[in-house]
């Protein structure tokens, strides 16, 4: 099964690479190829559309200004489940694309023990064994996976609510809303981490590259794997180059 997924993923990557290309300049590393970036932005797009239309349906009084974005209340109600289908569909491909590097390891457990200091910039460098994704990113990914399943199951039952007992429909609404709140909270943290907290992360989903300094700071083991160099040594050498010469 895993080999079939890997073959599919490699075929998809090659297909997208023929449609476009990624420029990697000196001092940069390829982080996300075109296929990965496409999936990421499609998942984000359909999540935002689902979120906004969902707010409009959840509380028309508070979010009445959102329904005109989708052509009015009835159209919003019709579009919302299709936005959810789009989200689940593209996340399925993203899940296949990232399943292997998102596998939880002992290193991720260690990372989570230090996440407060790392997120607060008390520790400037991630633990040396931090690979392509860290524990926080993996936790967010798997929370999305769980939420996507909940969205799909509860959404289908809500879609055919005429054929479902009213008690079950009410329970579906609760789980659907809780999953949405979990996703919203994670989304807000994700945006903060990829912009203000870790400058240089957002660009990796725009042009696909990151600086070597970003890599040895946040994902040192991945940096060692792709460059063959010691991330801590390169970090210390970069610090020395920034020091003013003696006597200045």
C-alpha cells in the first residue's frame, strides 16, 4: 500500500514539475515542490471558504454580512457542503503527499516537551534531531486529519438530515462545530508561526525555497540530510561572520 502511494505521489510531482519550475538560488534549499504547494493552497482555500460560509449558516444574525459573498443565504447553504467536499478531497491528496514525513517519532515527543521555550524564542534553535517537520507541525497535521474525517462523516449525515434521526442530527452539529473550532484555532496558530514567529516559512509555500539559515535553525536534521553539513557548525560560523572585527 505504501509503495503504491509513493508511486502515485512521485507521478503527481513529476506531472506538476512539467507544468512549472522552482528556482533555487545560492544559499537556498528546495523545501516544497510545486505539487505540494498546489495542494497546500487548495486545502487552505477550501477551508477558508468552508469557514466563512459555515459562520454565515451558524449565526446569520452575527455574520449576515458574509452571505452576500456567496450570493445570498440559500446559495450559501447550497455551496457550504461542496466547499467541504473540496476541502476533504484536496486534503486527501495532501495526506498522501505528507503521510511519510508526518509519521510521529520519539524525536517529536522530545520536541513537544520544549515547544513552549521554542515557540517563545527562548531557545533560538530547534532540537538537533528535528527533521523535515517538527512535532508541532505534525500535531497540527493530525488534528486536521481527524477534523477532516469528522467533517466528512457529520457533513454527509447533515446533508441527508431528512433520513437521519433528529437526535443524531443534533449530535452531528455539535461534533461538526467542535471540529471547526479546533481547525480555526490551529489555523490561527499556523498563520502566526509561519509569518511572525518564524520569518521565512511563508515564502516556502510561495516559491518553494528556504534559506540555509532557516533550515539549520528550525529543521537541523533535515538540513544535515540535504546538505551533508553540520547545522550547528554552520550556525556558529554564521554568528562569527556577523561579529564586528576587533578594534572596530
